[in-house]
C-alpha cells in the first residue's frame, strides 16, 4: 500500500500530526510506502484534487482506494484502512 501524505510547513495541524504519523510509518515497516507531498510545490496536489490538509490518500494497485482529511485523523483509523486493504486482493 502507498500513502500520499499532503501537507504544508505552515499548516499547524500538519505539523502536529506528522510525528504521530511518522511513528506509525516506522512501526509498519515495509507494509507501506509513503510519499510526503508539499501542497505548495507538488503538482500532484491538483491531480488528487486536494482542498484541505492534512490529507492522506491511500493507493493500492495504482488506484486510490481511500482518503482521510483533517488534523483530527487518528492513527488507529489509518491503521484500520491499511489492514482493510492488505486483506483484499
């Protein structure tokens, strides 16, 4: 599973959630790949129609399968999405 993490350096909620997300990424090991995307400089921002940040876009087999938006996103919710799509073929 790939996760695109859209954020910005000036975004308070992004700054707050990033350490928690990085800890989750570390605990997942090679189960996930993450791309950290700065909405101010990366063209994928418009490609994925990002309107609010932070936004987590979950990609499996090259297709978006889910997304979570907002600074209140819990790491448990992200983990559940990852586990949900790991078990699907």
